[in-house]
C-alpha cells in the first residue's frame, strides 16, 4: 500500500470513529455515525447543508474536497474559528476530529457560522471561489462532458493524433462512478508514474443514469477498454492489451502458438514473471471506470452479425457503407526518392501515415485512404503500389477470439467472422464451437462461473446448451484499419463500459515527433468528428 492509499484509508476510517461522539455533542443520534451514507446525511444536517450534497460526496475527487470543507465547518460549529484552527481541521482532520470527539469534554456546539450581513475576507472569498470552481468542474466532468485527447493513429483519416475532443456523457447516459475514492481530474495513475490515483475500498454498483439516446452505428464512441481490467503497470505498456502482452511473450517462450496453447497457464505465469523482472512492473487489476479510455467507431450493434470479406464489412449479410476516412496500409516503391516531400505536401500526409522508409525508395505501411491512392496514381510518382495483406496473422492468436480452433485460426483483420453480437435479453445457442466467442462475456463481463467438463458446458454448476445475455454489446473498429487494435483483436465492448460520444473537436495541435512539425490545426477546431 502506497502513502496515498494509506492517507485515503485513514481519512475515511476516521469518520466511523469520530463522528458518533461529535454527533452526540451536537445533540444528534450518535449511532448514525457508524452507518455509511447515513453518517453523511446526519453530518450535513448538523452543519445545515443541503441533503443532496450526499450525491456530490460520491463524485470521485470532489468528495475529498467536500470532506475537507465539512471538516473545517465542523470545527467552526464547535467554535474553532481562528485561521489556525481552521487550517488544523482542514489539514490534519485525523488529529482535529479525534481531539474534538474524545478529548475535549467541554466542547460546545454553537452551530455553523451565519454569514448574513457579514463581509468575508479576501482570502475566504477567493478560496471559496476556487473550491466551487473545482467542484463544479469535477461534477461537469463526471456527468456531462469530459475532455479527451486522441493519443494514437488508430482513427487517422477521421480523428487525428493531437485532436482534443469533448465527450458527451449525456448522449448515452452518464455512469455513476464505481470508484468514488479518487483524486480529482486524474483518470487512473498519478502523473510521473504508475501509482494508482484511486482506492478500491468502496465500489459502487455499475449504474447508468438516463441519457439522450443509445449508441448508433458510425458513432465515435469513448469507452473503458474491456481488456484493461488487468495491466502491466509500466509507462511502456500503459494502455496496451494485458492479455495480448502475455500471449506475445508466451508464444516466444513456447516457440509456437500451438505449444503456447498446449500449456497456456504455465506460459502466462512465465510471461508475468518476465514483465515483473524486466520492467520491474506490478501486475494490477483495475475496476471498470479506471480502465484506459479508448475511442473507436461503432460498426455493429447488439444482435447483429458482422463479417469482413476482403476488407469490406458486412452486417447481417449486407455490405455496409464505409466511413470517408477509411484507410489501409500500402507498400510503395517510388520512381524518385526525392518525390517523397512532394507526396507528403500534396496529400497532406504525416509521419503517422508515412511509416518506415526503406532504402530511400521503398516505403512500407503507408496508411492511405482511397482518395489518397487515386491522387498518388494521378501524380505519376509511384513505380509500384500494393495493398498489404494481413494473412500472416492467421493462426497466430492475434485476432479475437485468439483461438487456434477452426474456423478462428483462418481469420485475420481483412477476412473475419461471421460473429453475432450478444443483445440484452436474447438467448443464443451455446456449444463448444462458439464458446470461444462468448466465453469472456459470460464469465468476466457477466460474472458467471463457466467451465467445460467431459465435453459439456457448465455455467454456475449447471449443464447448459444456451445462454441469455444480461446486457448489450457493441463492435468497435478504428478507421485506420490496419493500424487499430480494436474489436477484431479483443472482442465486444459491453454496454457497462461505454463512456460517451465524441461530439466536437475544441482544439487540435500536431507535434513534431509524429507530424514533422509542431503547429495548431486551426481548420479542425470546433468541428464535429465525422
């Protein structure tokens, strides 16, 4: 346990110890101090604060600020009103509240300060204004809008690295934060390292408030990464698929995918030990609301069947319309290597699009839209250009469901499926053939005990041949199809993981490392993501 966790534990534990005595001195029911939530309601009543502040006390980060305010006001209510005493209650509540509850036998409850017809000091005015701004911003971030940055090129062609988006949580309904003990404005790790910015001592139910609508096809959706429930806690692996990391190292240790699968448990343990030794990294579990945020485009909805044939996506057998920014990797051979600068300028390409240079003439993994392919052809600067195949990924445990079982061992990013998405309340046949598709959904996302015994599937100890799903699931894909780790690699996005919809770009800045130069992209600001 780190110092931050110790401080938070002591902060919340102290109230169960000190509030009963404080309530008794204030003429209130002392045992209310032992009951979670009820202690907050009684505390607010004592300080003549609105009862609905209880909801604010559940907002991660904000609750720490609110508790500091309540600590100070508790001291004021017992006539501890000097600046020194207020700092004492605000900064060292472990001592101040304990002293008030147990040692100060003659402490007199005089009630909260009445500011009617009294002028507040300059410091108090500004202090309260700053606190209110932080609390208001945290509430807005939790329930209405949150800023989000595009960190990778998986959506290039539509959303660019360096785009700053506002994500609407009202679009699909804001989620109640499951982990309320958290620092404000920090998602899951304290900057400068991988120390958790939250505590899991209190976990609230996964509940979503009403929103404006449901996830629709083509929506750019921000969600908690489903495979982010465990992480290799190191900056170099932040945001990566934990299970893919284990598979990649495990396959290398085993020598082949087949050998890895034959003794998966052993090789996964060895892979964990490798990361712990080489990176000196912890293996951590994370609650849903603290998993990494991803942004992808919703391609398929609950109950639909998705299939990819030669890069074309089909839904329920019908070819779907492709997004305008769709792009794939091409390998180019230029007639003249000096033409590269002309190509970059003419097509508006960046280092994100233009990948690895080979011998000054050949370029591999150049991400291009169909429009850019047509422009290159018209420029007459390319000797040869061909679309890169993903067939080498077949049978390598790269694509979901990451199985060597037929037909999954013949799938790749460009030829995939069919896969039927689970829908809430719908019952699907379950057998050994399709179990790899739904195994994680049933066992992890829906919390069942699943096992295969003597050729039969058992859920919670009972033999089953079908299963009724408890929530909806979505299929998310990046527009940069050959450079996107999406549902084709790790499967479904549960409704419980959906965060919100990207509604507009409020700022956009390209950096030198990824784009060749650093500048503000004025033309992208205040634009709606396509």
